[in-house]
């Protein structure tokens, strides 16, 4: 019995589109080894992806059916994949078993693919899910195959989300919103960052997340410049800003939400920075619509930053795409000219930073629609105080 997160038709559509792109690029097969690519193309999901000691592989030929190659203890988890041809490797007590690369090699010879061009994760935002020595061994055992980068194929497939993917991301965002609300209501002078983190994580799990993706909690002058820290045992105090950058994972799909709030009334300078950050965020989001290059969204943020006089306080790009990974392509930056299409999911997070008073970034996850955009995160955007 299969246990699929998407319909069989959706997986078959992904396969058809992948094979079309392979034909356009004269690629004979994909050899996928990165967890997110495997999830996308095969459906196979397992907690064991966290292990760096076992390759998980799929070979997707341009003109025939794919294979999923798993450690033998993972055969049962293969029920999460739509692929029928699941081959295992490894040893069971008293029985010698094949190694993963020999299974790949045997499959390629079986499908008459021992010559030609194979594409694997060599490019931007991609990682080969095996050791360098294993990849070298594979190349040496298949001397008539030219291995090239598959990143242009995989990002082309993954950049526009299906309706079901958007549904999963929307639920992930709802969970993040609920976690923020619970943490905000819990926080008061004297609680620790770690206690706030516990509320965030437990709320995400109670709301149905696979697990918390990240739980950034930072407060106080000594930690405002720590953009991605683990929570500490530091107690929050009056006059301080508490920054939360959080993401849940639901059915493998991420959310990304950043909000800051104040313990007590903010100073005039803190309030001015916050309102400016809000205006910059809104200017960027209001630009989003299909048919424009993503660089235009970044330009809208930067123009607003300049108009308001906060250029010296700008540190980073305006945002990024999101899906099976919290950071995907396209990048919302000056030199990414990818044309926005309905179904792309973006996070908009321009920030301005005066670390003597706080770190001011409002981040929302949105989806590009036929006319513009729709919010997927909906936590309050106005100044909040406790």
C-alpha cells in the first residue's frame, strides 16, 4: 500500500516535465541524491535523511521508468514513493548485499545508459548526497558517462508550486503564525529566550507540524546583531526588542516568518525604525505580480530604503523563494532576473539594523497569483508591546 503525499497523477506530471527538460538539454538520465530533489521527484520521505552515512539515490532515465535505490532497512519507507522499482543495498545478518553504487551501475547497464550524459546535483543550491570518494568511484566505474549539473532542471521543476504544494505551505505558515501568537502572549519581562523557544516549538508540534524548522529568538543589545542564534538563557527586560525568526515544516514544506516586538513602550527611535521596516516590506510586497523580474521586487525595497534614509542600515537582500527548502531560487536580489509566475512562493524580508536599539525586519511568506500576490503568513505587522 502506497502512502503518498501527492496524487499519482501529480508525480507522473513531474516525471513527464523532467523528461522533457532532459530531452531539451540532451541529458540521458538524472541521478538524484539530495533529499529535497528525491522528495520532489519520487515522494520518498524519511527521517533518516538526517544521516550522512547512507546514500539515498534515484535514477530517472529520459525514456524509461525510474528506480529508487535505498538502504535495505528503508524498503518499508519506500511506500512513501510512487516509484514501483525500489532496489535496496546493504547487508543483513549472514547475507552479503550489494553496495549503492553497484546498484546504480547495474541499473544503468540494464537500461542501456552506460554511455552518454548523466546529470547530478553540482550547481547552485544543490548538493551531491554521497562522499567525494564515492562520486569519484562512480565516475571511474562509468568512464563513458559525462556527468553534468542538474540544477537548471531541478530548479525549473521546483520553482512554481502546484496547488497541493501551496496548500501544504499555507498550512505550514498557519502553524508558524500560531506559534508566534503563543510565544508573544507568553512573553513578559523576566522570561528567558529558551522559555520562549519552548513555547514556539511545542506550539508547532501541537498544531500539526512535522517538526520545527528553526526557532530563532534574540533579544537585548548584546544579541541584536546575532541574526541566526540559538536561544539563550538570557532574560528579556523592559525597553528591549525580542526578535523571532521562525519556520515550521509540514509534509516536508517550510514556512518563514520574522517578527519583532517590545517589552514595554518602544523609544521614538525604535518606533521610527520599526515603522520604516514595515513600509519597506510593504513596498516590496506590493510590487509582486506575474510577468516582472524578481529583481524589481528588490529594487522596490531598496528605493524605499533610500527614500526613507536608511541605506547605512541595510545588510542583505530582500528575500528568497521557499518550498521543500527554506532557501530556494529565485533569490530576491538585484542580479536575479527570473520572471515571476503564478504559483511561485516567496519570502519578503528586507531589514534595517541599528544594533544599539534593535534589529528591524518584517518577513512574510507570500504566493504569486494571477493578478498579484496572496499572503500565506498573517501574524500582526503593527508594533506590538508586552
